[in-house]
C-alpha cells in the first residue's frame, strides 16, 4: 500500500471504498476532507496501475484503521492485509 495525496488519489480511494461498502459515489462527500487532516493517512494498493484496495488510518485521540476495502475482482489476494 502507498500513501495518497491530492485529489486524484482521493478519487481512487473513494471509488474503491464506495464499491466495497456499497456507498457509491456519495462516499466522496463523507471523506473528502480527511487527507488534509494531519492525523489521517489514506492508503491505496494498486495492481497493474489500477487502485484495487484502500484503507484510512487515523492517529488521533481514538485512532484506528477504517474503511478497509477491496474491489470484488481483487478479493482473496491479500490486498487488505
């Protein structure tokens, strides 16, 4: 996985999370501001230059790893690890 920054990476993360959780494109409005928060890191995994998995890590008062998701066609191959 690699850390993303910028609008393009965030769009890719939102695409994966939206499909993985069934949110669709509405997820962009929910997590749109997270990458500018210093306590948040967004990660994506790529296969053949295409984002196939994503996760969001928060290091704040209550930290954790959230929105771990993998596209259906890439599941079962360890991208979510």
